[in-house]
C-alpha cells in the first residue's frame, strides 16, 4: 500500500464514480455512482451521497497498526488455535477501538456537511452501507455479509457508524463466506456508502428484479413491497406484496401490463427511532395490511426503470427502491447484477415430479423448482444450530446471514416470514436448495422429527406435504430436442407453472383450459363473490375474505385473477399464439369451488347437464358478466 495517503482519494461523491471503480469503492458504491452519472440524466432518481475509498480503509487499518494483528488472528483460526467466534470478535474489537486518522475524518465530515447544505437540513439523516471491494461479483451475492445502518444523524454518529461498518468486514459470517468463496481476507477492503435517507419510514420500500427469480424468465419484472424502511424485506422478517409486470409491453403507455399482484400480510414496518436505537419495528394497522403498498402507475414506473437499468448494465439486475412518504416520489437506492439465474445453465434443465402425496401441511412461496423429502429440524434461534442434523429440512421463523452455516447443511428450508427477495430466498437459490418462504405458520404446524415432502416444482406456491413421497426427476437437454416440421405447442393448466417451460423451443400454447385457471388461481365461485353478504357458510366467507383482501369489491377479485392468469399464460410464449378453451365446468365442479355449494344444482349426471357455456349463463347473467370482464381485461393486458 502507498504510505502517502494524501496522494490517494479518501472520499468520492457518487457522481464521480463509475462501475469500473469496483476495486476502489466496491460493487455497491460503484453501481450507485454509475446510476447517478449515467442514468440520472435518463430520469432515474438516485438519492445523493458519497463513498469512502479502499485507500481510506487501509489508511484506517495502518494508522491503528492492526494489519498484522488481523493476519495473525485469521491464521490462528485457520490453524485451529482459535474458534471463528473468538477470532472474529478479536478482529472487530481492533476496529471498534481504533481512532480515525485526522485527514479521513475530515474528508468524511466535509462530504457529509456538503450533503446537509444541499438538503438545507442540519444533521441530515443518512444511510451508512458497507460495500466490500469483492462484493456483488457475478458468481457471488455477498448478501448481507456486512452491516447497514439507517437513520444516522450528526457528525459523531456518522463516524461511529462508519467505524462499525469497517468492523463488520470481519463478522463471523463474512469471514466464513470469504473462506468458502476462496477470497483472501487480506485482499478484501471495505468502502462505506453514505446516502441521503428517503423518508420511506412513512412511505414504503422494497426490492426489484429484472428477471423471474425462480425460472430465469427474462421478460418480467418482479417487485416486492412493504411499508416502512426496506430492511424487513431484505432480511425476510415480513411477508411483502409481490407484483409482476411484462417487459415487452412496458414501452406502450396505453397498456397496463401488470401480470399479477399478490397481497402480503406486512405485519410489521421499520420506522425511525431515537439516538439510542435509530430504527425500530412497529406493528402495521389493519388498513395497511389490507392495502397494496404500490399503485398500478407506481408498479409500471418502477418496472420501466428496471428495464432502463438492465439495458444500461447489459445483464439482469437486483435493485432496491424506496418511496418518500412526504413527497410521494420514488427512488432507486441500490442496483447490482443478479447472481443466480445469470449463471445458470440454459442448455438443460431438470424436472421434478412428486408421486402420491400426503395432505398439505402448509404452503408459501416456492423458491427454486426442486422437490425433496426428508425429516424436519425446527430451530427457534441461530444459537440452536448445533442441534441441526445434516440433510434435514430446516424450519425457522426467518433467516439472516448468521444462519448461512446451517443453511448449507439443509436439504430444504421452510420459513414463517419472507418473500422472494428475502435473505432465505436469495441464499437458498445460491445454494441450489428448495425453500418455501412466507408460510406464516410453519413453526406452529411442523415439528422436529416429522417426515415431510417439500415441493417447489408445482408453480409459484411451495407445498409441504405430510409424509415421504416418491420423487422422480428427468433431465431435458434443449440442444438435443429434435427439429420437426409439425408445430409443437404446450398444454398448460396452471398459470403459476407457466414460466417453468419458457426455454422450450415451442410454437405457443395449444390448449389452456379456462376452468383450470379458475380452480388454480381464483378458487372461488363467481356467485359467492357477487352475493358474498348473503352466504350462509361461515368458513367459506372467511376464506373468501382472506383471498379478496386488497380488492375494492369481491367481483373485482374474480375479474382481475382471471385476467392475470390468462395474461401470464400468454406472456410465457409471447408473441406466439395461445389457444384458450372456454370453461367446461360442470355443476359438481362449480360446487367444489369455495362458496359454490349454495349456488349449484345437484344433477344426477353432470356430464350432460349444465356445463360449459350453459353453466356460465345459468341462474343469473351476472355470472357470465364476470367471465366476460375477465376475458376483456386479459386481452387488454396482452
């Protein structure tokens, strides 16, 4: 290292950085600089800020004479003379006891004062984030390995948060992760990003991918959203809303290509705290839990930004966004390359089929597309990980980076909380193991020693079945599929599974049965939605109430879900044709829908009775109006 630190930049404003500066300020900060510099002029707003350089890190290390001590402690751990916990704690203590070189402290505080002056706010609230110089490379996510501190205000609080960021380079999990990925501890430095906070504590925030995170389908944008600051979404401590939009049609301002919206329970939100605890979690209100965080136009705006960012970087992207509750404005606060699907083998894929199944114990979001059978090991806290048996199925409330060592030993993971962009989901994908996240009740309905089958191979819902089922697999090598003159088209029933097959060289969808869209996606009888207030079945009313939360009216749920299911099927093979067969429901099949028993005849032979179009128009023309409205809206989304 150069001993003349005055010759090297210690702090750089985001607008002076580019993505080629990853060695200087890490992947996270170089990407922020790239967006401010190159994408700001294109209308993508990024909160202002600055980054400390890797030179500043080494200057701090050498000014406090801890470089040799770090090497010594790491070597002792690798030689088995100290435990990881002992070595990690000792190294972090070296950083936390250190003092700031005067020039580095001055550079940080001067840049912070510039931010305050531009915002015309004394003691501006900032986010302080770690950015390792080896972070967010295409073959490693480094998800959550270093610390982030939110709502930091004032000069002394800022320097303290920066010192803690340096120390977080040597958390136990970060040391372990670098060891696994074969990164030299002595060659990895840390840059600190200091960025003006967006008041998402009174607004909303979340994560966005420019690719389907499970199948790698590259024509959709996936957005997760929750109330308050975004850490709960990233850490998986909340079940967020989930939205998907269709990229090829986003440029047409006359269309609203939102493929799907799923309401999360969003039971808590992170808000500003006080000096002792800058952030804290509080319960959300019933109104917040029942409402979508994003309006349709906001979903489309974020999706268009995702496309611009992906186009600029030339690869699928993982982004974080925030909405300021005071101004209502949206911001992009982070962007980095997606690290799982972008390196997946696209020449072949493996299919999993679950044989005879037991009854469903719990459901959540499916992560990955595999299925496994095994024995449950339920852990309440990470301190219980010594009780975990290798190859078991891990069940816990949520995971954070401290759970990675035990996650690596699991055959599958099941959590109460979390969405597709949570820590549990990201790490499970990287490890190549199936996970079912956001079940809401796994730690209550499952127990240690229980035999279960975990299936993520049946669409976007992950299913946990009772007992051990037989699982068969098949490898499909796309390059070896024969070329034929006959047009080969898919036969699809469940929109949730449509993206599993997008890589196949097919000529479209030859048969999609509308009644399967209803039974898989809607599940509710149309007349039970129209006459909801008059239903006698209390259990049916509770189920319908839960399914239709977030909709202005119950019939809107049917229309929107039908449109969404059809649009999803079409998007999977766009722009190739899709043949939809109109509903062929029989009265006994209608009766099996939620709330349906109160509206259907009991026929001796439903095969020749009120089925198909006759069933749609029977009893009331309102039933038919819902079908027609759903078809119309699906056509508009197409």
